[in-house]
């Protein structure tokens, strides 16, 4: 029996949260600016109650990982997410935009029934 090798495209398709190349570049730049160890640090993606629409997105660089966290890697960035957050984030794309009107991470969440004007919170 032969198995086919997993490609970067396959990893992205299987991932519950998708990090764009722009977002990955920005995460790597932040890791470097903060002089963190890129081999130990993870990007924690999650949601928490609050914000103007019910849930707020959470992005954090951490070296702490729980046994229940789901881990995957995209564009050289190790991403972790807790099981509860995955319920709300499955299929979400995280991008980074640097535009005249502002710069920051942007979430495109297919599970959100509505989002606030600032884009940092949502209702599921």
C-alpha cells in the first residue's frame, strides 16, 4: 500500500483555521520583533465571550500548549486552537491587511451570522 505525501495545499484544505501568506508573514515579523524563539512559540487562535456582537476573536503568541489543543502548521507558523473555539472558527480565514484606513488581522468566518463594524467580534 502506498500513501501520497501531504502537500502544503492539503494542509490548508484540512485546516480548521486558514492563515494566509500575508498573515503568516506578519506573525513571523512580530515573533522576530519581540525576539521570541520561533521553534517554541505558537499562534493561539480562539474566541471569547464579549465584544459588541457576542464573541471576540483572540490571537496570542504563546509557548504554552494544552494537551487538548488542536495543532497545525501553515506557511511555517505553528497554530493552536482549543476545541471550544474550533466550533466557532472552523473554516475561518485569517488575513493581514495594511491599508490607509488601518492595519491589522482580518477574520473571514463562514460561521458568523453577523459581525460588528470593526470586524473584531461576531455572532454565531
